[in-house]
C-alpha cells in the first residue's frame, strides 16, 4: 500500500474526504470518476461538461446519489455550499 492510500484511509476514518472537481466528462473524465468512486477518502464534488448528459453520466459512474445540474457559476456555488 502506498503512503497516499494510508493517508486517504485515515481521512475517511476521521469522517473527512477530499472533494474532487472534474472538468470534462468524456471517456477520460468518466474513467477518472470511476477511479474516484473506488478510492477511500475522496469523492466527486462537482463536475462540468459542455453536454449535461455526459456530466450526469460521470456522476452516475462515481456512485453519486444526488447530482444537481447547474447552468451558471452562481448556481454551482450555491449547490456546493
């Protein structure tokens, strides 16, 4: 196990996580979302893509229960807060 894995497990045990923002939900973005979903201590916090359906698919892959689409930066900031 790598040191980073141990640190992420410690974070999760402490009830904390690292929130990840994902820009682009094409093939690589969806792969990153899938990887994040398997990691302890990390979660997909927000993501964006020019195509809403791709962004929502990335959230689905990451196992995010409550994805809320936003059309503007202000809406996104409200959702994240």
